């Protein structure tokens, strides 16, 4: 198995690549410093020199707030960059797996979003990621689009909260956004499963089971690690940010993923 992994130095890539190693698969882990996916000429030159079996496209502009101030950059990476990678997948007739986001939805539902539900992003990040989805669907039929949410892993939100707890004993966190915190390790295992089992092409929702608020998620982090930090619940309106967030980001993830509490326990079991 010969695979190219874009965005390999990101949160999900750091989890996925060691698992690819364990599978014994040949892969090229690349990031924006060595492989600029927005440079169409570079993409074509590199891809024409590589014999591929599969493309895992993790690269993306993911800073939700900064995307509001830099929409051109967000679209350049999330739409144009994805378009370039999708065209190569079509040219070489290999499957492409693209990791997308719950932010393609507006958050107005009160029940989990299904893969075929109507999309309606309310921020630039979500709009640019949805544009990337459409580029893939337009370019090839051999695609997997994996929408996930609230990803955490090495160096991410959970780790940041543990570091924070060493310096302060109180933190304010929004409690009126609902979603499914999802561990990168679980998503990585799902990606490998899709490749090994030759799952049917299409759109998948891949998140932990259950749902919670950011405030309750944060409380659970400190509870598990027995950190004495007071989590103060606030509303989004009390903490204005440049980008709007969907109020309800729960995805209908029918894929036997662990519930978020179980996944968090597993992740934190190896954390000091």
C-alpha cells in the first residue's frame, strides 16, 4: 500500500502516521513546508513522480476565527488545495479520503446530523471546507469524505487544559455549544479500517458517541485527572469571537465509535 498523507504534521496526522507504520504501509507524510497543495504546478510535478494506491487528505486551514479575517487564505487551502489533490486522485484513478467538519452545518437542528442532511455553514471555515467537499465530489467517484468534530489529540485542547490547570484554578468555558468530543486516535483507526475493508465510497460521519458541552467536557477532563480547577459555565454571547459557531454540532455517527467519556478516559490514561 502506497499512500500520500497531506497535513501529516497536524493534530490528526500525528496520530495517524504511527498507525500507518504499524500496518507496514509505505506512505509519504508531507506538510505545507515541503508540499504546498495550493501550488497547482508543484502538486502536479510531485504527484506525477509518485506511484500511489491511496490519498489521505488531512491538510486544511482550520483556525475558525482567523478564517473570518483571512477568507482568501482559507479558500485557497480548503478549496483550491483540495481541488488540486482531488484532480490527482482522478488522474491516477486512486481513492481519496478527505477529512471535513461538523461546521458544514448551521447547528439549528436538535437531533444528530445525518450525512445526507442539507448543509448550511455559518462561518468562513465551514463554507471553505464544504467547498472542498464539492471539489472532491465533482472530480472523482472514488472518495471518502469523513466529517468529524471537536478533535483532540497530542498538543490539542485536552492537553492545553491540563497545562492550564498547573497555573490557574478557575477557567470560563462556554456551555451553550453542544457537540461530540472525538479523539484523533479513534478517527485514525477508522481511517485505517475504511482502507483495509474497502468500505463503500461516500460521506461518513465519524465522531465519538454521545454529546456534551465544552464546559462539561472540560469538567470531565479535570475530574478524570483529579485536578482542582473550577470551570465557570458561560454563554457564547459572554465570550464574543470573530466566527459564529453552530450551537448544535452533533453528527449521526453510526460507526461503533466509543462514547466520548470512554474515549477521553482512554486518552488520559497515559497523561501525567
